[in-house]
C-alpha cells in the first residue's frame, strides 16, 4: 500500500488508504490471482525479452502534485473522483532472468479524460481538476506495482497511452509508454510506429479488459516491465 508522505495521516487519509488496499485485494481476488499473481515461476529461467524503452515525452509534470500516491482517481482528501473509465493497472518489474526487482520506484503520468496532462504548458483544453495525473509506487518483494487510474484518453496527435518510468539506485531513469490493445489510432501514431517489430509492439500494447461483475465498468490492465539490468544493493 502506497502512502502519501506529503500530508499528515489523519483519519480521512487513513480511511482512504485502507479503502484503496481493500479495493486492490478485491481486484486481485476477482481475477482469481491473489498472491500467485506476483509469483515468479521456474518458467522464467531463460532470459526474457526486454521491454522496449521509449521517450519520456514533453509533459512529465513540471510541477509535481502534492499528492503523488498510486490512486490517481481521488486527489488528496477530495470526495469527487476523476472522470473516466477506472482502470486497475498492475504488473511486476523484473530483470532479464525473470527475477523480481524490489524497491524500484515506478511512476506513471497520462492525460485526463479531456486529453490534458498535468503540465503548465498543456492548455489545449480544460483539465479535470480531480485527476491526479501522476503517481508513484515502490515495488514490493515480488517486484509488484499497482495503480488505480483511468483508461487514457486521446491527446491531439497521439494515440491512447500511459507514460511509465522506473527509477532505481545507481541507474538513470528509464522510460517507456504503454498502449491500449485494439485502439484504432495506434497505427497512425508516429511513436507507436517507431516500434519496428511485432514483438516490440506487443510488449507495449496492453489489454484493458472489463472486470467481471464490476457494477461500474472498471477495467484491468497488466503490464510487466523487464529491465536489462538489476539495481545496486
């Protein structure tokens, strides 16, 4: 469970964190995954294909929000959620041999439901003030990370995508972008087309699948990150 270190842990914050953790557990149980979801099996003995890196893009937040936790739907202690299709984005950070990388800081940032980034230079439309736009999660012992966000909307000139960064001790920030499987604008996107092989495109194209029995139409997206290096101890 990620906590927000920028605000005192008052009763409202604590209740929000407990609620988020319970949602995460229900989400994993609903997929039939539970703890096994983050178990690295012997099948990873051979070297895995590395996740292709991509550019950071121009809209990494130039002013980080006060709230940088892994729930992008609820901002600070707000009561009004962000607009959009709620998506549970999860996965693992692994090395090339399939071993989990713990204590890696995973960051995501993306456009809101109006296609606007959390950046002072993105003024092409009105930004959803209830969408956090940026989040962080420190991976656990199995290399796992988890975010609650929205399905990304279209930004002018781009297909739907979420920016992802991984920060580790002794390494420069590593970045990539994930894309939505079945999105018709993917093949028109220059950065997506820069992925020259089908394997590279498949590695960054993620199924945003409806969660069974979700009464609000929530989605689940699983995105593992395979690094070509391991962190310094």
